[in-house]
C-alpha cells in the first residue's frame, strides 16, 4: 500500500506538527507532501521524510510571508501529484484536505479545524478595522470564494477525523459531514511536575488575533499580578505595547525551558477559544491548574471547578467524578478573566497537582498513536469493502 501524507506547511513544531510526527511513525514509508518546507524547522522524524513541495516553495521569501499567499494555496494544493497512492492522509487546518489523488484512493482527513479565517474566526482576523486600503474590497469577496471552495472540496474526503468534539461540530456545520474524534497527544514524559510553583502566571501562545493574548495582557495589567508570556507572531508588537511592568514577554522558549516555566507557574492562562489547545494539557502534565475561556477545546481538556457554567459540545461527555484541574471564565473580555483570577486565588487550595497530572495522562502520546492507527485502519478497511462491493455489483 502506497501512502501519501499531506500537511499544509512545514515551518515549525506546533500542535499539528506533533500529530504529523506520529503519523510519520505510523507510516514510516509514506511520502510527505506540503505547500512549503523550511528545512530544519521541524523534528528529525519529519525532516527525514521524502518531502515534496508545491510551486509556492520557489516564491522568494516564502518562509516569512507565506500567509500572504493564501489566494494561491488552493491552486498549489490541487497541483500536487498524488497519482498512484492507495491511501491519502491529509493533516489539515487550511487547504491540505483538498489534495486530489486517484479516484480509487482512500482519503482520510485528520482535521484540526475547517479554515478558521474563512469561517468562524473571520472577525478576529479581519474585523475591527484591520483591513486597510485595497484590502477592504479584496478580502471579503476572496473569503466568500474560499468558503465556497472549502465546502466544495470537502466532498473529496472519504472520512473525517476531528481533533475535538468542538471541531467535529464545525465539520458538521460547514461541510455537512460527520467526524469521529481522536484527541491530539501531549508529551507527558517531557512535561511533568518539577519543584514547587512560583508566584507568576503563565501564557504560552502564538500572537494570532483569535488567541486573545491582548485580553490576558489587559487583565493582568489591571490586576498587577506577574504574568510571563511566551510566544511571538503577527500581533506581538501591538500586544506588547499594552503590557505593564508586571507583564514579561519572553519570546519563544525551547521545550526544556518551557517545561520549567509550566512547572513553576501559579496557574496557566488560556484566554482564547481554541480548536483543541495543547498548552493547557502541557501545563496540567506539569501539575499546574488552568484558567481558561469556557468555550472550544478547553472545556474538553480541563476539568472545571465551575463546569456547570459552560456549554459542552455535542458528543462530548465530561469525566465523571474527576477532581477539578481549572476554572473557566465566560465573559470574553479582560474583566471576565480578571474576576476568574481572583476567584481562583480564593479557591486555590482545591486544585491539586496530582489531579492535573492525571487529567493530562488521559491524552498521552502512546494513546494517540494507537487510537489514530486503529481509526485509520478501520477507515481503510471500510473503503476496501466498499470497493469490493462495487466491483462485485458490476
């Protein structure tokens, strides 16, 4: 069986790339297709793969401005040559799920989310006066076209597997398709309790609009509590300008340094609505509680002391009898987060490191490998039986 893995782009090791790394281990002979690859930006397991890129790879400075090439991505992914492969596994949050192979090939999409800037997060990316000049007239019709294209190309996927019940709901809403759920992995060997926590709060995030780093910075500026912020991105300078002397911006940190920061924080702050959100699990793996916005993937990974205040996505069942590992806030503004921090401090003794660690262990890497392998093989088996039935009927 010839297997092709299609991933949107290879520019760094984020949550999607950690899933991709496991896919490469499950299918060690698979070829890897992507829109663009920055050599050395991902793990050795991925770098050792035969990597086939699109024509976008040859655009000067593509590693810095690839997000500006979004209008070209649909054409780029459709031109990837996947003829001759029996199984296409697309690892997709943008356009990878639109890759085309032979009509008889089985295509399973592991979906991180339908294209967020075209669908639910459009206002976060382009609202609030972010569009200036000609972009005000170009972007809205472009996004309308992308939504139509994204929905249409979903028909080329045989089966969807989503990273959370939150994302499965979006697949149903935007594509009219059902999706099973296999949660991504957290590295519980790297991230583990270490020493006594300090007095600072921690936020780890890319500075993308929907991540709401600005909300957290504003809340802690008002509170005066120490906040350490790890990450960079398009909104970095704008958000940093709003921070006070109690907010420390650290840029990116390597895995070892990040593990120490998690283990040493008083609590982890998660202010945005995420598709899944691996960072709250990394914090819990280090025994630390989480203060999270009560929507999206966080409600599936954090056991909230005030869980009754949030709405769970259809299909998700919270663990029964589990000890609390965090606290949710439901007002999506700085005041809502500030009030949640004060409530956390009043009830801090209720959050035990052992409970947080046990919750993270439910999402371990070996669990992901086995669940993903089993789900891929089950889907492939169904596809082969359907093919045999069609041939028999003919």
